[in-house]
């Protein structure tokens, strides 16, 4: 190839580069659809892929395949300490929802080139999680707990997946089967087996801890759940509505010889008005400033005022 031919080829390539924005407007309808939608015909291509680049995410949000699918995206930087803790949890979330066709769980590395896409998505705090409703390029930030169960239940509720979820596989421990969750803030309400919790389940507070430098300490079953502890076949204990003190079913199911429960009262007197929402298992420590009595086997009561 002589110099004149090479120069002509170079000029032609430069002309194509300059005209490329216009090509997406003037090409035919069929070609235009393929030009703008590189994932056309590849339904749920990312169900088997957790990590995507920022560019791939941009394409997905414009893809016609994703007009009926919610996207849940973790934006992270590998060196971030909270991200290191969250990444294995997020992988478990991805594994739980991989069989569900109406959602995709993804993650984007915001370091390096990926930072451009993260800035385009208004990601300031790292890590951040966003939900992109089906057909929308605009995400909504998740502000709840980074606990595995809280993340899963956020996705279930946000995408209305109750009918598509299988019961959560909860492994029993000695003397305790599981916490069985119910609907309607009623322990006798309809069962929600996809939201059951293991007996030793502990979670952080339900909201707001994601980007705090000192997250709140772990809690037990949070007060937004109703249900009961299944300690054995037909043995249901600690039936609670949504407003209750934290507890763990492995503690509830362990019988303390001679003790039934702590029964809290008001007005700082043991025989004051009952406050059943503040009752505690026999093994739970009592805070200062409470009154009530220990209910013992045989109906015996031991009064106490904790100064």
C-alpha cells in the first residue's frame, strides 16, 4: 500500500468517526434497533454474571430486554473496608435471586474507568446499592441494613416477588427449629416462609446504618417482624406482633429451670400496669430503670425494681 492509499484510508476512517453520532439517527429502523441495543435477543444474559462494567450497565439500562426486569446494583470499590464485608453478602443475594426472571442482581466496580458510570448514577457514598425499576434508567438508593436477610426482603417487597420465592432454607439447631415469620403484624397471620429466620439470627437496625462510620451494634429479631419461635413440633413460643423487644429464638427455646419469663410493669412498681411488649426471656439482661417480676414455675412471682 502506497502513501496516498494509506492517507485515503485514514481520511475515510476519520470521516466515519465524525459521522458516527449521526449514523444512529439515519440508519434504518431494524439496524438502528440493533445499533442501540447490543443485548437484543440475549434475555437475562447477566443472570449467570454478577460483575458487570459501567459501560455494560449503561447498555443494560437502555436495553429493550430489561423493560420488564428490575435491576439491583451494588456500586463498590474493592479497597473499601465496608465493601469487603458486603461483597460476599451480595453474592449470596445474587445466588438467591438468580432463578427469578423478573430481577437481576449485579455489581459494578467504581475504581478506574468504572468510576465514570458510578458518577453518572449519582453514586457518592461507597458502597451504595440502587434499585432500577423495570424500564427506568434512574435508580433509587437503598438506605437499610446491609444484613443478608434485610437485603433479600427489600428486593422481595420492592419487586413483589412473594409468589415466586421458595421457602427460605433454615437449618435447625439443638432445641430450636426457626423463627417463623407471619404477615399483617399478627403472629396468627398468614405464614411467610420465604422470610423465616434461623434460630441464631441477628441483624443490625432496620434503617440508616449503611454509611455511618460506627454502625449500631447487632440486634436480634427486629421489631418490624411478627411471628413466633418454633422450638419443636407443635411447640410455638414468643408469639410477637411487630412492636416488641429484640430476641433470638435459640435463647427463647432454651428452658431455664424454674423460670418462665421476665414480666415488665410500668410506674416503677412491680405490681404496676403490665407492659407485655417489654417482657424478656429468662436469660436476657435487664436495663436500669425497669420494674416488674420474674414469673417462676408453679405460678410463683419474684418482684424486682432495677434502680
